């Protein structure tokens, strides 16, 4: 004979769909978070993402969004489960089951569900991450640095998320069994949410809050730094909060009131009213989907923005080959290079070279006070700069410029306006050998991409006489040679470029084994003040000639050459880990979006079966029923999809614009690539929406358009 | 058997408080078949839910078999519901995942009984209410009348002091309604069951020994069927009383 446990087992079997839904939701949440964190904490990725760098912060920010999204999703799945359980629990209680009996059974079930699904998700998360990463290596790019390794500490974060999922399920379970009003428990399943009035101003005010939050959140750290001369603390991100509130208000307005003024309110009355009576659930889900879509696009835009922008910059270089070296190095000569080229069948044209002097510049530098605050300090020897004479500049660039005595010009890239770059900051130059100084002032900006490819190495042009005066008796170690040349059929010269790249490294001494941000003048100043120069102590400044194939070396070597064919061909492999990390993040976020949307749509089918039966009895045609289902399913995917996409695209444009108060042509090309990504991802979401619509129609016994058309044709 | 004294119950919706029961007094004797009638909103179902201990009440006293319900702990209340009360609901409240027989046995299983005797008792009840042939079917496979007879059998499985029925014929056609009422009569006659039924249906109520009519949360009047009085005559009396209460005879 059956006992209470067996009765529960029989009910579980009958209602396995509800159990499966909860198990799957928990499993997917933990799986995605574990996969994400496995990659995020992987030494492969951490080695590439500098600590405190923007890329790491961005990846962490999206991770936080994913955690919030998946957490909210698990909670939603649990609430659906308890909603389903309420009827049977209410009946048990009505027939005299004690709270103890119900607790025992319920908690036994919850233990099995939560521990089983979370453990499976946590165990399979890392293999999933590994599989996706290997797929990237197989299909997109494979470099030495792409070899994936995992940090066991990642499992701590995955375990913490699993624990949250389990604990929240048990807390909800405890609250569920604590209720005493049996009639409320029995009726829970068919209870509608009380509708809270959504005023007509919700939508417009929501839009204002979104704009204010987006703009305010972005600007707040800059404002904080300016106002308080201190680094912006983490809490400054609270200024983004109005964005979330605004988003919620806009979604509420969209779901409950709609935007169409004067539209026939009876047209979509069923779909709208059904969504309205589940307003909170619907909007909560939509908010999570919107935020995740925005996060997914933020990550997805990284690769096209980076690669297409860089490709354009490489294409726009005025010469095919350029490199620079310290003149105290035993570097390849012009004849060595021409010989190497001829052996490779490469014809060199337009050879140009010129000396540049590394001089000390005065200026103010930011000094960290150690308590989150900073101040600016003037130094006579603040940093180094590459100075070139006016005639050599004209020779190298083909331009014809004239610099007045006592003045200097700064060389910027074609895209940089330089309105606030360096004017007025330098007033004194120092010969680092003789300590002789020269007072100068800013004259103008010049544009030449080959002398403005780095954020750390700046070129300046001096009047010929001034250059000769200040560079007099300068030792070779403070001189650099800049070499530029073109080749015929540049894209056919990859082998030559590779060999030249290796030879340049082989001819460079250990004193040149430094990153681009290593400043020799800064080091002299620091050492002079009895301090250690950070570049000598920080692990960030360590690079090694043996890692010449690594992206870190290629990106940061102070004397990295600029070879069009090499840079173009190796672009993806140079940035492989960066690019693939963000593609991975995007894939995870999109996967979460699709799963959450799908689950939400299935619950529409599960909860509204009776409504559709009633509508059928009231004479609704298959077309009417189909339109009503479509009206709801399309909103679940469409509204968050539209808002999330628009929000992130506008936010991206804003970031790019406020970087230098303009959108450069390479940024415009990047944005165009982002639009292609949007089209691609929207197509995927649309395809998934169609599959979901078909599934939901099937569950509600509503015929799809295809079935209706087939029937009509047969008729 | 059952005594209700000065029962008060109110609901709060937003800032508004609705007083649904305003001091109800009534009593039901052992073996009686009593109906409660009244217009919508008169407090019938609330009264039943309070007696069932499904919802807490604000004031007054409910005594069942000499036991005061208000002071009981959660566990004791569960025992009262399990052993002393049987329930029949308008929408049957059968569990779809269990067979008819399992549904009938459920109160006993909840009470910890898994004996053969229990199964035997379940089969007897199936027999009594004419549902033996469907005892292995699931609720989704049987008619509304059969579902309600299953619910009546379930209510009787623990031989409770009293059966509480909330609109048991509300979702049924006349034939099925008649069968359910017959089940109650049979339970009363063969098993000496006490039945307390809330209903809108004057036909169903006319089978009762006594009908209590509620109006605005208080007992408006009580009609008792005289010994030997015909059911039809009693139903006419009921209808007249209801008309009088709603002012139609004035």
C-alpha cells in the first residue's frame, strides 16, 4: 500500500514537466555562470587582461550582469515551481497533512532538485567552457596563448552561485510552507497579480531616467576625479542606477499601457490583458533579458570594433614598413635589409630614415597619495619624448611644415583632433647627456600616423636650429633611428616581414627589452628622488624577446615595428585571447537570454491553457488565437531585444564620442561592423522566437500559420 | 456536534475592511444533514472555511465534538482536519496524478495508515457510491459527477465527525447533482454521518433536515423540515423564505 512518500512520488511522475523546468533552469543558470567564471578566472585570460585594466573591468561588469540575470532567472523558476506546488500542498493541508509532513517531503524534493541540478551545472560548466574555447581555436584562431588552462579557484565562485541558488530555493520553500491560509494556498496557482496603476508618465519619465542614468553613470567618475582630485571609488557606479529604474518603468509602460496613442484597444486585448495580469513576472523577466542582451552586445561589439578599427588604421598607414631602434644598437643596415628582401624576391622602394632625439620633457604628473587621492606634481624631467627636426620630419612625411624658433609641434594621428592633447604642458626640454635645457612653447599639431601609433610614445617637431642646439653632444643611447619604406605587392611579402621582425629583435639588446610605457626619463627622476622606478618593479613591465610571438609582446614592445602585411595577417592571432574572451562572454549572455525567454514563453503556455480553451469555445478562429499567442511571445523577445540593442548601441556611440569628442573614421567603420553583429544576432533571436512560437502554439493546441495554410490549400 | 457562537470574520483589501461574518450563531447535532443558503456575499463560504480551520477567524467560538478550535496549535488543527472532518469542494480538489482509489485513501495515507484495512474500506466506499468500476482511473478520465462522488468517498474514509461540503453540486448537471446528494443521504443513513453543506441550490438543500439562511453575515432564519414533510413542499418553503429575504414578496 502507498505511503505519503509514494503518493508524492506518483504526483512527481505525473507533473514531471514542472520538476524538469526547475531542474533545467537551475542547471542552465549554474552551467552558464560556471562556464563564464571558468574562462574569466582562467590563467590564459588573466595573463592577457591587465589587472585594473579596462578589459578586465568590462568582463567583470558583464559577469556581474550575468550573475544578477541568472540569479533572477533561478528565483523566477523557483516561484513558478511553488506556484504549481501550491494546489497539491493546499489539498494535502486541507485533508489534514501537518506542516511537518509537508516540510519533510518538500525539502527532500528541493534537496534532490537543487543539489542535483547545481552540481551537474557546476561540474559541466568548465567542460562547456573548454568545448566552446576549443571550437574557437578550431574554427576561428589558434595561437600558443589560446591554450586554455583553468584555475580551481573559479569553482569557489561557481560554488557560491550554486549555494545562492540552493539557499534561495530553500528560503522560498520555507516561506511557502509557513503560510496558514489554506484557501490562499489552493488558489495560488490561478491567482492573478494585483494590477498597480501605471500612470501615463511612466514611459516618458523612464526614458529620461535611462538617458540620465547612462550619461550620469559614464560622466560621474570623470566629474568625481575633477572635483575631488581622487580616483573614483566603486560606489560611483550607483549613478547608473536611474538607468535600471528607467528601464523598468519603460518596460512596465510598454507591457501594461502600450505606446500606441489612439490605437484600437480591442485589437490585441487578449494578449495585452494576459500579460498585464502577470505584469510583475513579465516585466521582471523582460528587465533581466534586456540587461543581458545589453551585456551580450557590449561584449559582442568588442571584437568588430577592435578588429575593424585596427584594420582600417593599418590600411591607412602611409608606408608599408616602419620601424625604429636605438642608435646604440647593432641594428640591421639598409644593405642588410635590401639583401634580405632580394633573397625573398621583395622589391623595396622609397627608403627613408631619420634620427630622432630622446629628450627630457618637463610637465605635471599624477602622483598617487595612497588613500585613493592623487595630486599633480611638476617635474623638470617628467617624461621622455621623441624629437625630430623640421627638415627630417618633412623628409620622412613628404609634408612641408615650418616650425618657429622656440616652438614645437606635436605629431598626432590623422584621426586625433588633439584639442586638449599637449598644448602648453611642455615648456622645457633637457638634453639627457649634457643636461642642457631649451625653453619651448606649443605651436601646433601635425598629423602623421607612423609617428602616432602608440599612446605612450609621442613625437614632436622642432625648428632645425633648436634641434641642433638641444641635441648637441647627445649620446647614441638617446638617439633613435626611424626607418620607413614601401615594397611592391606588399600583401605578398609576409615571409619577408616575419623574417625582418625576427631579425630586428635579434639585433636588439637587453636594454631594449622594455614595454612601450617604460620611460627612461621617468626612471632617472624616480631614482634621483631615491625611489624605485615602477617600471623596474611592476610585473606589468616585464616582457621577453623569447615571447616574440605572443600578443603581449607584439602589443607592448617599445620598439615594435609597424609592418602592414604582418600586422594585418596576424591581427586576429595577436588579439586572439581578447577577442575570443569577449565573443565567449557574448555567447554566454545570449545563451542565457534565449533560455530565459524560452522559459518565460513556456510558462505562458502552461498558465494560459484554460484561457485559450475558453476563447476557442467563444468562437475564436485559429488565426485570432495564433495572433494572440504571437502577440505575447513576440513581446517577450521583441521588446527587450529592441531596447537592449538600442541602449547598448547608443551607449557605445556615446563612449566613443566622449573619448575625444568625435567619432573617428575607424570608429565609424567599427560601428558599421557592430550593426552587422546586431543584424546577425537579431536574426538568431528571431529564429529562436519562431521556434518558441511554434512550440507554444503546439502546447496550446493553436494552429500555426503554416498548418492553417496547408489546411486551406488542402480544402 | 458543532457549535458556532458569535463568529466574526473580516477581510482587508487595501485600506478597506469588509466585515463578512457579523456574529454568526448556529449548532449542528450528530447525524444531521444541514445546509447553509444565502445570496452571494452573505458569508456562506467564509463560514465554512472558518469551521474547516482553513482561514483564521477574528472573534467568536467554534466547538467541534466538544473541542474549541481557536486555541489549537497548527499540528492539532491538522489532526482535526484529518480525523474529525471530511471535505467536499465545488471543484472536487482531486489530485490529477493519483487514481480514484488513491485519492479516496489520501486522508488516511496522510494520517500515516498504509494498512490493508484502509484499502478494504476504500473499496467499500467505492462500492457504496457506485464508482468501483472507475477506481483505477485518473480524475481526468472520469465525469464531474464521478469526481464528486470520489470526493464524498474521500471525505468519509476517516469516518469523520462531520462532512463539510462547499457547493458540492455547483459544477454538476442535475443528474450528477442528484447522485451526489444521494451519496450524502447514504452516508447519513448508513454511516450516521453529520453533513454541513453550503449551497446555492434550493433543490439540493431541500434534501436536508434543516436549512440555515444567511444574510449580510448573520443568520437570517432557519427552516426545519418536518417529519414526513415532502421534499417538494420543503423546497417551496425555502424559495419563499429566500424571496422574502430578498424583498420580492413585500
